[in-house]
């Protein structure tokens, strides 16, 4: 019976050659392990980064709210930020208030900081497109921003205290005509849609009233309740209206809101609407893939029950536009606001 024998590699002829052979094998094993480790070190971070995508875990997204804390827009924006965060897998969204320039300070800040990675965004109210014609600016709201989505629109109106002598808009205008520069109205700032619309109405009615600018709606409301101003241009504080402390003389949306069925709209009175849509934008040059992620997350967040409840509480309504449509709206608004500012004599000195 034949037995199988395992063939062995011939041993080195002498002990010195055997030692060199063993040393060479050990060196090859060491180099193979080093090469494998180097390859892993090179590839693993890249794989981890591609899997993480946008937004990266642990890196928060900052949304600039260009109005003071505690106001209606601030409340809406914070509710929206929470909803977006949940949509993105409980990602952290930070709301930062940067009030000023009639609501345009946030967009200007985002445009100028120049980092288009999607982690710094701002609300863009209608006043953003008016600012370049009211004062000198260092950014162009059309070319220096990436428009992501339009979210909602303000439903404005003019409110007075319930104990005021004006029972209607007609009374208010008649008193202003009889007493030029006596009636004071407050708004969230020079150059806002509220300021510009009130000046437009004054021109249409050939009256003069005094504009008192504040930094936000919360301060304007406090000024009205405290008697610093006679009227407030802005989203009517519906809680105070329903409790009988304030009266709405007119509304600026396309139709009468259910909360003020007796107040005429500017469309009825003058054929105009001033509902001021607002959305979200980032710096120019953003990656279209990042824009889509942000758009889709925000669009889904706009259906959030809490967000919709807060939106309704402050008298705003959903006003959706996708990024492309919103960008076209921005181009049109820039030209329209230029004409409005010129017609009202509010243009900056050249």
C-alpha cells in the first residue's frame, strides 16, 4: 500500500541562508499589513463622508430670522425649524435673530458670508427686493442668493385700539385729511411692505400721517397698546382683536379673513393686494443636490400640524413656490419694487 507524502520545500543549504529567508518572509508580511492599513486609512473616511451626505451628523443648520424674538414671524419660523429638523431625522436647526433693515438684514448677512454649503440660510421677506432702492447695499438680492423655497405670506391689516374714535377705515382717512401729520402709525421698520403700503395709501387718499418705525411687530404692538402710536400696520394681533382690545380697520389680502369679516380689503378699496410672500434662501452657488434636500424637507415640514397651527394663529397662510419659481418671483419683485419706491419718492439719494 502506497502512502502519500507531503512534499516539502528544500531547506536552505546553510543556516545563514535559512535565517535570511525567514527574515525576508517576515518583512513581506509586515509590508502587506502596512499597505492594507494605509488603504483602509485612505478609503474609510471617504466612504463615511459619502454615506453621511447632507446634512452631516452633529453639524447644525442655522436659519436667520430677520425679526426680533417674540414676534409673529419668529414664532412661525421656530415652529418651521423644528418641523424641518424632524423631517431631516431630528437634525438640529438653530434659529438666530438678526433684526434690522426692514427684514432684509438676514438675507444680506447670508449673501455676504459667502459659504454656500447649506448650513446658513435666511428668511427672505419682500423687503429684501426693496432695500437696494432705499439705501446703499453691498449685495444684489437676485444674483447673490440661492432661492430654495417660498413658504408663506403675511395677511396684513391696520389695527387701532378699541377705544379709539375710528370705527372704520373711512373715519380714519377723514380724520387724517382734516388733521395732517397728526395721526401716528407704527410698523416694523422703514422700507417694509407695511411702511411702503401705508405711504401708497396716503398718496392715493391725499393725506399725511406720521410713520413711527420699530424693530419688529412685538414692539409695534406694545407701542399701540401703550398709546405711543394711534394705529399699527402689520399682521393684526388676533388674540387682542377677539378679546375686544383692538379693532381692525382694513385687511390687505385678496379676501376678507374670517376673523375680520366687516373690515374691507385693500383690493375692494383700491384694487391692490399686499400679502408679502416670504421664503428661505442661501448664498449663491449652492449645490443643487443640497438645495433639493432643503426644499423637500421644508416642503414636507409645511404640512406639519404644529407649524400650520402657529401660522394660522398669527394670521399667515401657506404660499408655496419651488426654488425655480421663487427665483423668478425674486427677479420680478426687484423690478416691481424699484418702480414702487420711485413712484412714492422713497428712492435713495444718488
